[in-house]
C-alpha cells in the first residue's frame, strides 16, 4: 500500500473560481480578436541611423561534374553454374518437426 504524502510546495492556484457558472456560451466571445499593434515611434534625432549590411551576391552554381564512362564488361560464358543440392523435404515433414514438443 502506498502512503499518502503532503505536497512539497504550496498550490499554485491563488484562489478557487467562485464565479457563477453559466449554461450559455456567447459566440462573440469565442471569436478571435484583432491584434493590437503599437504605433511606430518617431526616428531618433540624436543618433545616426545604423549602416545597412552590404548585399552579399549569390554564389554562381558550378557546372555539374562530368562522370567518366563506366567500364565495359564482356560476357563470354552464358551458362548457369550447376549446383547440386540435396532434394527438398516435403512440407508435411517439416511442419511436423517444427511443432514437436521438446520432451
């Protein structure tokens, strides 16, 4: 059983919500509001304007590198190699060995 422990810090909620609950929702209150923008201030008369950074020209793209021609391979032997494999076991035999209990 886990014992109950008091919280390490005080709760962060200042006070409980005691306002009266309403059963209706006003759609106008759910609409997004316009952003409030502060007007731009007047330019400074005591300081000079900061110099603008120089325009950095775009680097020219290098031409694509030419790839060397691939080597040519001559095929002299078109026969498939002979592989002597043992005959395959029937699927019924393999299935019975797979499910055998290890007793």
